């Protein structure tokens, strides 16, 4: 069993390295912008969905206002970048400001448990969205000299790097003492508290990681788009996309949001050519199914299927 | 600002607030009894609005009369949603029950929103009856007839649900279940039936509100989130347990929105309501919905 598990771990690591290597040399293979754009979007959504996963999947706190932090990251990065700051520094600043904002609201917000935290953050994100829309009801467009230097390959690699960093951060978190504390908190808040887990501290750490990563994802968005409404990254759609991807893929797992993001972006691409927004209808229904009958999402569905197809592994254990 | 103008704004605010109260009453009933936080409640408002809109557009049925058809329709939709989806969380403990219902509601809201775009396009719709433009003027203050009609319907609906909960056996069973489902179950109340009926009635209240929105204002497939938020704000303001109390909470929100339009500007109307919502949430951290 342990040998088997270790072998599987090695296979997974090997496969991940192979896929990463292929993604890394992809721009050398093809200069097709549609392929690179697709890659960028997948990496962006992996980062965004994993950032939500840190809070929802690990610590069990449903956040319906995640777009607020994505929006803050985008706003700060864009503003600094256009003011002449190096884009990477701007990106970092966006993550930091999103994190600080997360901590500022986290202390009062976590006085609310469960669903109240969720609807509180939903309200907060709407306040930000409407305010930004009122104060800056305009399109943010890059200056001409920025556009001439625009490189899609650059964005592609930055997004890939950020996605890898995010997954690595969550991998480390999942193996750390504090990550285990978060899992305890997710399963039963009172029991975790009783066994000595400082639930507020764990929630705040999860929120800090989640908001910083969301801010970085937002900065990536601001670095990618030539022009967009300032209000757009604050739209609740970013929260919804992240929730859909994380849950349908498999919330609380590392692979789930990756699988979910690939599935989501591809489906969106294929379906928007024929029918508008149909992917949201399909993902909405899948989401409900996952919540009701398959809490592990696609990742769990795949492992159940594997147990069915390879008799003697899962089945023999249960008999 | 003349006092007449102020009163006019207040009247508009209160007329809108009546619909907030009606929509919130449904959410409050469902949350109070089932401990199910249905964030697709605003989508039920939207569906009720479209049902009346299409009855009017296809067969010219008066929107107020169409309530006789759409209310039973919403009841059936509510039964279906509960049996098909929300009944799955019935057996969970309170906290996971609220969380899971929230997630189901979220998926449902998204599905309904996009289904509505597919079925009815994203256009803004409004029912224009022969009397849509009619107004009653009282001391220089204008009262649109359709909105007065909506107010009357809202008061009747709230009154009816209040009497139902206070006077009938089933209504008392629903209140008993909301108070303590274990005790209610022990004295022989069929919990599953009270859950089912409460959810269906909550859907009817949402649907009636939707009809009134489509006749006094306008609807589109995207109004769900806004109405869910309005209903949540009112429920947080008013607390649980009393239908007339929830209705008053709605009127209060409507008035507060008018006041903020006057003194801060219409663009921040929603922000003011949300800030009040967050403040009230913060001040009562045990969860506002606690009785």
C-alpha cells in the first residue's frame, strides 16, 4: 500500500514536471496568439481559483466577495504601472494591498461565522464595485508606448509562473502545521477550538494567503488587458468563476482547481462561439450536483471512476 | 429642496420599500423555518416577474389578475426546488445546513440567471398596461396608480401570510418548527411537510414581489443578485419571526435609500444600504438572524 502510494506520488510528480516542461516550451513551438491566450486564461483562472481554495477549501470559510481582492490587486497594479513603476513591483504591491485590506476587514468580518461571513463579504464587494464604478466610470486604456511594447509571450510566462507559485504555496500550506489546523477548523470549528486550534488566527492566515494571491491574479489581469472598465475586475463574476472552478474541480484539493480551470476555460471558449454564456448554465448545474452528491468534484469523480474500471483496488478494500 | 419634493421622494422610497419588504418576507420565512439561506431568492423574484410579463404580452392578461395564476405556479416551483434540491440539506446540523444551502442557492442563481437570458433574452422588460401612466395627486405629491396597486397587493399578501402563520394549524406548525424543530417533531408535527410548505410559500412571496416589480418598475434576467441583497439587508435589519416586522424593515430600507439619494446622490443609493447592512451585521456578531 505504502509502496503503491509512493509510486503513485512519483508518477504524479513526474507527470506534473512533464506538463510544466511542455507548457514552458509552448511559446517556442507556436506563435499562435489564440493558443497563448488560452494558456494565459487557464493560468489566470488556476491562480484565482486556488486563491479562493486556500480560504474555502482549506479553512472552510465561504467568501462571496472574493472579487473585491482581485479588483484591488488589478486597480493598484494598473495605477502604479501607468505611473511608471515596474510592472512586477506593481503586481507585488497589488498583492500586498489586497492582503492588507483582507486583514483589515478580516478581524471584524470573522466575528461572523459561516454564512454571515459569506454574505458580509458579498456586501463588501458590491460596495467596492459600485463605488469604483461611480468614481471612475471610464475605461482604463494603456498609453500608446505601452501598447507598442506589448508582448503576449511575456504575459504567458508571468501567468504560468504565478500559477505554479500559487499551487506550490498551497502544496506547502497543505503539509504545514497551520494547514492542518485549517482543515480541523473546516471540519468542525468548535471541535478545533476545543483541541487548541486558535480558529481566528487560522482564519486570518487563510484569508491573508487567499487575498494576497487574489490580488496577484488581479494584477495579472491588469497587466494583460490593454483596456477595460475600472469596475470590471470588481464584478461578482470573478467570485462566481472562482467558486465554480474550485468546487466543480474539487474544493480542498490541489488538483481540483487546476482541472476545473482547464475544463472551465475550454468549455467557455467552445461554447461562446455558438451560444452566449451557456457555460455558466452548465457550470451552475454541475456546481449544484457537486454540492449535493459529489463533494469532491471532478477529481473525486475521476478517482471513483478509476476504482470502478480497475477492480480489485477500491472494491477489494471495501469488501 | 421644497418640502413637497422631500415628501415626494419619501413616497417613492416607501412604495419601493413595500416590494423590498415583500421579497424579504419570503426569504425570512424560508431562513427562519428551514435554516436554508436561499441566495437564489432574487431569481425567484425575477421568474415571478417574467411569468406575469409573458401572460400579459401573450394574452393581454392584467398583471394584477395574473397573480391568481402565477402565485400557484410559484408554489409549485417552490415545491419542486425544495424536493429536488434543498431537501438534501434538511438532515444536516445548523451551520453546515446554512452553508450548503447557500452553495446550492448560488449554483441555482447562476443557472436561473443564464437560463433566463437564453429563454427571454437580456432585454429590459416592463408591463405597460392602459393605466400604467395614471397617477393620483394628493397635495401636490404624485402617487403612480400601479405602484399604489403594488402597495395594496403587498399589504394583502403580508397580512394573509401573517394570519396564516398565526391562526391556522399548519401555520402554527411552521412557527413551532422555526422555534425548535426537535420539540416540534416530538409533539407530532410533520417537520418535512412544514419545511416543504414554508419553502413553497417563500417562493410565492418572491414571485408576487416579482410581478409587482415588472408592473411598477422593470425586470431583466440579471436582477436576481440585487433583489437577493435587498432581501438580505431587510432580513438583517428586521430580524426573524414577524412578517409585519419584515415588511416594516422593507419600508425602512426604501425610505433610507430615498434619503441617501437626496443627500448623497443616487449613485450611492445601494452603497448606503449595504453599509447599513454591514454595520448591523458587525454590531450583532452572533448572526443577526438570531432571535
